[in-house]
């Protein structure tokens, strides 16, 4: 059965990449992996994956190449840098990028990669965090050719509960920016709520269960409010720097399209303030500390 499944290569074995690749291995897909810090691939190699030394080597046997990397700069380096994917890519292969990138940069890189190698690009950023990656319940928003999206739909069914084609290449990234605007603003107001409840003498641990099912309820509320109320910031499930990067992308995108995003602009500044205090690599649940520090 395994021989009939497409061969997958994956670059970026981080907080999201590790559980995603574990699910692909469990589903029986032949898997080749690469990571800038090679030791992070060890659990996957132990489970049957093959490890290579450069991104270019990922292309040797793969039908589908997947990326889950930090930002636009890193993706560009992995694809077009020395030893990059561009050196091994060929027509018929498809690159699926789960990273959250700038939409314009995604379109530019996709056009360059196809022009130079024939490899096509599908942006497929995800939402759901590490719990969603572990459970295979991610929401995946895709940009690319319709036939490319359908080609990988059976594979991505092991990673997400929903795959929606939003349009041409870059459309998935625009949708992810919209997603992150909602998530980041939500996280900041939840931090305000928890701190205010505490200062007003209410047990903030009861906020999430009290509001469950009401109009203010949300997954961020149910996940973040208890963490904030109990100062439970470990293990880190995502990073402040990620939300800041995505908010900055949102502000740039709004300028490009002459669209007002004042709340997201303010959220970016608050996130930058929190990050500047040594919190960039910490969980966004730590945002509550920004408001607690204002106690008299």
C-alpha cells in the first residue's frame, strides 16, 4: 500500500512541523525530512523517515514538497539559497507551503520557481496551533491552481479537518493574514479581560467556563483565558514573534490596498511592546503580564 502513495518531502520540523510529519508517517506516506537544526529530525528518523542534508536533496524522490518555516526570509533562503530547492526541483513536482508569508512575496517566489524549474507552488497556511496539528484538525486555506489543490487534498485530509481553496497563488496567505488579525486582537482583549477581572476581585479562572456558549465565546478564549488566569505559559504552543510578524504583514497589506486596519495596527504596536520586553520567544498567553504590571 505504501508504494502506491505519493512520496513526501518536508522542510521545517518545528512546533507545527513535527506533529504534522508524525501524522504523515502514521498514514504510511514515504517521508524525507530536512531541518536547519538536524537533531530535530531524530524522532522522525526513528519512526521511519529519511533525513537529508540540504533542501535540494529533498527533491530527489519526492512528488510533493512541503514547507513549514518561520517567515518569508527563511522560505526564500530554503527555496532559492545555496543548496536550495531550486537546485533539485523539476516539472511535475508541487511545493506546498504551510508557512505564513507576505502574499506578494509568495506570488513572486511561485512565479520564479515555476519559470526556473517547472515546479508549481501552492500556499496553504494553517490555523489551529499545535493542538490542531497533533489532532489533524487544522483549518487549511489554500492558494493555487485548482488541480493542484485537488491533487493534495487526500494528503492534507490527514492534517486538517478543512481545506478551502481561496483563489490563485497568494490567496491562502491573504486569508491567513485575516485569520491572524482576528486571533491577535482576540488574544490582546482576553489579556485585558483577565487582568481586569483579577483587579476587580473576580476569579479569572471562571471567565472561560462562565462565558462558554455565549456570544463572547471563542476557541482563543477557552484556551488562553485559563492559561492567563493561572500564569500557565509552558509548554510553549506558539510564539509572540509569530503573531507580531503576521500583524506587521496585515498592516503592510492594508497599505498596499488602501484599506483601514486601525485595530490591527494598534495590536501590532502592543505586541511589539510586549516582545521588546524579552517575550518574543514566549507564548502569547504571557500578554496578560503586560496588564498585570500596571498594578499600583
